[in-house]
């Protein structure tokens, strides 16, 4: 039997799932020490894996780009996660948030100073560009480091109004303010280049990985000149929501924030001393005054998120592809069957006629056509499936994959998770974020999502093996575990369909998706 661990406090948020718990427990007889460019750090050791938690990688003044951290004397204890970025959520109390000390990263590895060059994975947490942290147990890197002998790095960085308030209209001092949250991640990649060899990693073999908002961050890095050369492969999991922020829009939002605070452009410096809750309140009011409330299920984002200024960020990702500076990057991209849809799997006795009656509210006289296309895409569908299919991430994943395949010949692989949660009496389906504990092989840390069943562990073994293989080679094919996985083209639509029986499908749902949500 595999070990089972229970973690309290789990939360569903708009663009991801987050919860907090204790980190890996070190043994008494091994306290590993590593040397970084700014000082020595001591970490934990557990069953062949070293863990260093809360290593400082930067410092920054409010709205300013990150700088190198201060050096320290002696050995810095890095056995617990560092503070999280400032955010307004009930599960991270003020006591664990710190605007100045949030700049930390975590490393899991099987080797220290051993001369090996292990592939490196940088995980970027979800939560849009708004909330989240790197101390989510299902994203602990210990399991992947142990199974795949990769070096796993995760990071906290600035979010929301502190990470993406555009004040560039008010002087050269603030020229980069709209994107400092992403510059923090670039700074992390620079830290990896300068330090990861000490932890047994290869700085010339870095894969950036993210789910939901973290997938958006991966796509954004693929459009940032400052990140070019700092990573070499990319994985985007359910991350294709469209960020609409241009320099014009973000500058207008920045001006609106000043107006809500009663500040003139000459008083912009006073923002440094305004309490965070007051900044958030003004930011929310400014967004509402310009864009109004966001429509639930909309694929478009407006607010405090990276701004395409043509310099730091050449273009927004997924619009429909990526900047040409990343045309050489192997990419894996995918989504889940249900994502963030309100599912009806709990309605065990739902009939086809009852489902059809509900569908007519959306599709009217075209309901029969919808059902026929659904049956073509999913021959074994249930009435519950008809009402629970994702209508946002899958359409834009196809759109992005098509564009990517047309703009470059770099390897491109597409996946689709249809496997449904194995929790007893679960009504969740294949929901947003379910691919994380499967791909990270952390079923025991999120068994209330996946179920701690043999089927869940088998799926985790298949997905994590594919992720590890891609991180190592840029190709997710794993002989003996999955069918041969060909690169994607718009013509072949080749997609790894993860389910109890994994298989390759070819444009299986293109007609259905185009019917549900035609994309421009």
C-alpha cells in the first residue's frame, strides 16, 4: 500500500486550487548544506530527496523591478516555506503574508554537488495573476524528484495590484511597474541559471510548467525577451484564458487607481505608503469603473495582469500563438473534460430527456445537433456529460495548438484529461486542477480529489511518467505505459486522451467545440 497523508484546508478559487500544510520532514542525521550566490543554506532530507524551502532569490521596493537579495553571513535555515505574496483570501492569514519577504523559492533534488546535470522543472502556481502560493502540498516536488530524478523548483512572486499596477505614465521610474510580477519569475530563472548546478541541476535544461494562471505565466514568459534562453521547454495545463491588457489599457487602469485614491499624478510616490487593503479597494473600484464585473465563464481577463507593452512583453500569449522568440521551445499543452463547469454528476438518475430539456435553454432548435456532435466526440457519453462539458479551456487550447503548429515546427504535444475523480460518490468529474496531483504523482496528498485507489495511482503513474519524459527530452512518449504519442498538427489533431484506457484521438471533438464556441 502507498502512504496516505491527510491535509486540512482546501479551497476552490477562480483560477486554481490552493491549500497549505507542513513541508517535508527532515531526518535527524542529515542536514544538507548548499552554497548559493548570496550565502549558504541548510535544508531537509527525506528518503533520498533533499529539500530547501524558502531560499531568498530577490528583493524589491513596491512597484519596482526585483533586485538581487542581500547576502547573508553564516548558514541560512531553509527548512520551511517562506511568506506568501500579499493577497485577499481567507486561507492565508496576514501572519503568513509579507510584501518584503515573499521573494523565496523552493528546491527538491536527489543530488547536491555531485556533478550530475539533472533536468530542471520550474513550477508556477495557479490563481490567475491574483492569488496563490508555492506551498500547496499537491505541488510539492519531492515525488517527481524521487521518481524522475529531476530538480524541482517552485516560487512565490508578486501578485495582483502589487505585481501588475501600471504607473508608467507617471515617469521613467515606473517604466516596468506593469510587469514586475513576471519580472520576479524572470529573476527566479536567473537564480536557477546561477545556482541550480549546486543542487545537481542543469541550467541549460529548464522546463517551465504551470496550471491555470500558472499556465498563463508560462505562456507570458514565452513572449518576454528577458526570459529568452533561461528556459528550454514548456508545459501549459489549463492555462489558455486570454489576457486583454495592452499598455493603453493598463495605463488607463493605473490612472483610475490614482483617481480612486484621490491622488494627482504628481503624488504618485504616495502609493509607496498606502496600506495594502486600501490599494486593493481602490484597484477593485478602478477595474469596475472601466470594465464592470467579469462575466462568469468568459475566456477574457481584464485587470491586474501582465501588460503587452512591446518591450518587456511583446504580445499576449494565446492570441492565438506566441512571440517568435519562443519558436524553438518544445511545448506540451492540454485541458480537462469538465474544467470549471458546474457538473451534474451527482444527479445519478438524470435521463437523456431531462438533459435535453435543460440543453434547449442554451441551444434551442439546435439541441439535437449538439447531442449528435457530442455523441460523435464521446460515443459512450452519459446524460450528465452533456451538461458538464468544458466550454472555455478546450476551445482555446485547440485554437492555440493550431496556431502553434502553424508558426513553428518545434515539437508540440496536446493532451486531454477525461478520467474522472475516483472519490466515492464524487460529482466533480474531471475538474480544473485534477491533472496536477496526477502529473505530480501526489495522489496521497490530494486523495480527496483523486481517490486513493489503484486506478488513481495508475493514472498518476502514466501522467507523471509522461511529464518527466517531456521534462527530460521534450518528448512525452513513455514506452509500455502509453500509446505512441505523435506531435500535434491542425490536420491530425493528435491528442493523448487520458482515461482508464489511454489512447490517441484525432480531432475527436473539433466539430463539437466549434459548435459550442466558435473562436475568432
